[in-house]
C-alpha cells in the first residue's frame, strides 16, 4: 500500500466552509435516488414479487368474487363496473403499501448492516436526507404501479387515458404517506426479525380494514364497527384518492387526510432520526456496537 | 485609532491558539440507566496520531457515535476544529472522515458505486468524484477492483475501500473505530502504516480507537478509556514515565487494575 494522498484542505479546518448550495443538494438527492434505483435493479425478485401479489388478487381473487359481490354505481364510476375494476385502485394502494413497508425493512437492514450510518453522518441536514430517501422509495413504488396498470389494461381494466396521467400526483402523495409511515416504523423496529410483526400488525389490518376490497357502504351494512375502523384508517383515503384520480376527479377529504398523514408520519420519522430528540440514542443499536 | 485597533485585533488573532482538531469536554452518556461514559474530556491535537485505547466495552464506540453525531451529546460538548457538533453538525461533519468498526459498504453495489454514493452525500459532483476515486484507489493499489461488487472483496480490501471513502471528501480529521479488527497481520500492518503516513506527511489528524496495545507507538498521543472514564491522557512516553513502568502495556495494566480496585473499594 503506497502512501495515501493528502486532502488539499488538511491544514485548514477552523474556517467556516460556505454552506451547501442548491447544486450540492441536488447532487446529494440524485445520489440517494440513484442508490435506491440500483438496489432495486439488483433485487429483481423484489420487483417480480411486488407485481405478482396484486396480479394474483386481480386474476384469481377478483375473478372468483365477481359473481358474489355486486358493486352498485358509486362515485367516481358512472356505470355498473366489474369487481376487477373496483379493486384495481386498492391493488395500486397495495403495491404502495408493500413498497412503503419494504423501504422500512430496507432501513432496518441498512441500520443492522451499518449502511445507515454512512447516510446519517452526511453533513447535509438530517431531514433532507430522510426526505430524499422517501422520494427515492416512492419513485420505485410508482414505477411498479404503472407496470401493474399496464398489465391490468390487458385484463380489461381500462380507465380513461388521461387517468393514467392524472393519477400520478395521487400515487405520489399516497406513496409518500405510506413510505413515511414505513420510515417512522423503521425507527421503532429494533431488529430485522421484527418485520414479521409489521406484516401482521400493520400491512394486513391496513389493507383489509379499508375500502380497497369492498365499498364502504357495504362494510357499513355488515359491520358498523368495521366501517368506523375503515374510516379511521389512512389507507382508505389513499385508495379513494387514487380511485377518483384515476377517473379524473379529486376527492377532497382523501386529499386532505393523506396530506395531513404525510406531515404527521414524516414529522415523526424526522423526530425519531434526529439525534437531539430521537429515540435511537437511547438504545445501543444505531451507531453500532456501542 | 482605527489602525491601532486593527493592529490589536491582529495581535489578538496571532495570540489566539488554533482550535484542536477534536475537543471533547466533560461528556457523559447513558443508555437508560446504564452509564457508559462519565465526564470524558480530552483533545486531539492537529496533525497528531491519537490513540483511544480501551478494552471491549470501555465506551469507545459510544464515544465515536457521539463525535459523529449519531447520538446527541446531552452532557458536555464536542468540538471539531472549533465547531460544536450539536450546534453546527454540518460544518463539523464536513471535516470528519469516518471508518466505522463494522463494515458499512453496501455489499450489493460495486466499489465505484459505493464511493460515488458517499461522494454524493458530501455534495461532490460525479466528474470530480471519479477523479478523486481514481487517484485514491491507485494509492491503495485497488484500481482494478473498481467495478467489482463489494461482496467479492476480502476483509482487508473492504477496509481499504472504507478508508478511501473516508478520505474522499478531503477531511482534516480522520476517525477510525477498531479499523484493524478481524484482519490478518499483514493487512493490519499495511493499514496502520498508511494511516500513520497520512499524519507524518500530510498533517492530517487521526483519532484511532483500538484495544490492541501493539498498535500504540511511543510517539503517539494516548487517551486511555476504561469503564467509561479517561484514566490517562497525553504523550505515550510521558504516561509510561509517570506510571513508572517500562512500556504502554504495563502502564495500561497498572492504571486499569488500580481503577478497578478503586471502584471495588468504593463499592465496599
């Protein structure tokens, strides 16, 4: 090993360096997004399984239940629709939900493997690093949703063409909400093994107790309590936001709830990962093997 | 009058000593009720190789986590080239290159992708980052591994890449937490020699945590940490002389034994 070269600013150090400008922030943002994209491309099975899950629901579950469950004309639909058409927005939400939790899993993995530390010791503000990571996770999730919608088109689920474009902001907001929730959960999970708990206590209850599979009025008829739980579930609003956007409409209540939840979950995650407030320094796992 | 005042100002600046590379002052830390560090104070001088020596569990990694701002310093203060880590984390972290105890490379990414990712986390553009990576990898004789997955590297090679990564943003202070743990004798010697070379020839300040006494040199500065407390701090040769021993190993044994006895006595 020959002598390592010296940084040319070694002798300095005490002087204030100029604050990072927009260009540096952009470089950092691009770097974080690029790494997430590379990780995603390196894990092709993750992409396949993210698609297979909703497609199974669409091809098998929806086909089976088509005859059992009738869906009356409810907004945003203007005619009677097939059950496959009804559950498609819920399945888009499912992809975002799993992707959000996947990003939570990857943050716990990064923390266990130590990669998280390389991110957290960056001189950029902690909130910026987490928001960049959030955007990266959402971008990957949206890509999966569009591939799913393309396959669903061949299965006869054909919203208006403009809907494919108009749904993008709804997907972005819903994805941000669910990724932020995943991020918040990742700050609370101590070990990778605890992720099974997330499946049982977060993903399944959120998905089943929502309007993803059945219209809310049907749930209300069968169980008023379950209906109330569905109304308290942020995932319901994400699904409705996507459903209406896919047909060129804005569901205002859903929009407001989703935005409020983004602020709440992201704020919580930033709080938890901030060393001055956070939960992490009270235990011995973040920095490693203290 | 103004001239006089500016002259006084200049004199005052001349007289004012430059801040230490790292200044840790009265730092304590606990995980819940478990106290890990108690009133820890020391400095790392500019351009010096300072060893943080302590047994496993002495609190070295917790101290590192506080210096890196992974944990917040609730009691005491930590300054890096005069910038307090709690108040100016950005300015402080820009001056720090860090090699963590456990491996922190992303095993699924290539060497180049790992290094470019780190460069982006310091706002370094790709073109410039590639130039720096080329130079640094050449110096550690690993240019041919640029496109290889980190997973395919040996432990010693991973460490070298982590050192390259720590130097990529040209920090004036390098922290290394048990950087030679798990490496073979030759790799350990190579890494230690390369880091010492940085200090000797380039004036970089190094803070080297270890539990291996044979990594300590007589000319080094030493911070001896035991059960979360600093038992000794200064030039190794001075510590050896003041304890009346013949080498740092004996000094270490004497100081830690007497600290344990003292603590045991208190318990009684």
